[in-house]
């Protein structure tokens, strides 16, 4: 019985390979266009972060932190964090990782929020999507790198694609949760006053769901940052590169140094977004 079972293996891997080959043969133009668009977005963000003097960029981040948090202690923490990164000589790698994070946020929020809204209004759609979202979050992230390399080659774009696939379920789920949990009395009151469906969405559901959507944005940023090392395996620049180099060379000093910089960036982003306490 066992031999018969192993001799009649289901062709899961072969089927997946055939699907990827078919997509590459028939939709190469779409992947090329997507690659060009994402490269343009990445280059634009890199230009903004790397062209000015580093201290100007640091001052801009501190000013943004003040606008978001209105707390001088948080602003001081952001300034000290960036000065530490400059001191360690990881400014270029940090800007490259921030570019990957910001690009992933733009793509994930632009795609995830509308899908979450649609799923909240169509329960059957969300029921059909839920297994796919579970698969996207539980499938080992290294598996995403294979088709990303096949479709987009080596560089920042496949790293961005793998990051988006891993991170996208977060804004979809949280947007769905926020919109679908809008209290029924609010919806009935809006409709009683003659609000059209689009007015109900923009004036009732989205304002009520905004805290959940912002949590989705926070999760998107933090999960994207967690992908920087994995993205480095497909040629994406950033803080993951020295980590991978340290692993290959068994270089403890380099590994701890670059890893600690990643932790500093994560703490700064966490405090900027307001998840940390200001007290």
C-alpha cells in the first residue's frame, strides 16, 4: 500500500512549474511592464533619499516625526538612531532598505485597501479569498523567490515582489475587519438621511475603519522590514546584504553590526508610527 502511494505521487511541483512556464511564455509583456514600473518607483524613492545630504534627510524624518507624534523625546530618538546609522557607515544600505519598505507599502496599501473594502461588502468573496491569504502568509517566503527570479530576474524588483506577496494579506485582512465591523446603527442612520452607497463608504465606513487601516499600514511597514534579509538573496540591495555576507564569511562582528542597525531602523519606524509609548 505504501509503495503504491509513493509510486503515484501527485504532480504538485510539476503542475506549479508548468503554470509558471505558461505564464512566462504568454504574459512576459505584462511582467516586463510591471518590472519597468516598479524600477521607476524604486529609483524615484532612492533619488529622494540619497541625493540630498544625509543630515537633510535626517532633519526631514525628524520633522515628519514631530508632525506625527508631537513629542520631542520621540524626535530625539529618531535623530539619535539616524546618527548611529551614519556612525556605523550604513547610510546607503539603510536608504536602500527604506526604499524597499516604502515601495512595498505603496503597492500593498494601493492593492490591499480596495480589496479589503470589496471583501467587506461581499462575504462570499472574502470566504473565497481567505484560504489564499492563509497560503500567502504560511508558505515559506523562500518559495516566493523562485517565481520572482523566473519572472523578474535579479535585483530590487524580485525582492519587492516577494515582499508584497508576503505582506499583502495584512492590509487586506485589517481593512476588511475595520469596514465590516462598522456598527449597523451608523449605517442605518446614514441611509435614513439619504446617503448613497459611495457616501456611506466615504463618510461612515472608511472613517470608522481608519484606525484598523492604519494598523494595517504599520503591519505592512514592519513585515516589509523583516523581509530585507530574504530579499538580499535575490539581489536586492539594503541592510540584508551585509547580513548575508556575514553569514557566508562566518563574520560575527559584521553580522551583529548590520543586524543591530536593522533593529535600530525597526525601533525608529515603530516609534514614528505611534505604536510606542511617548511617556
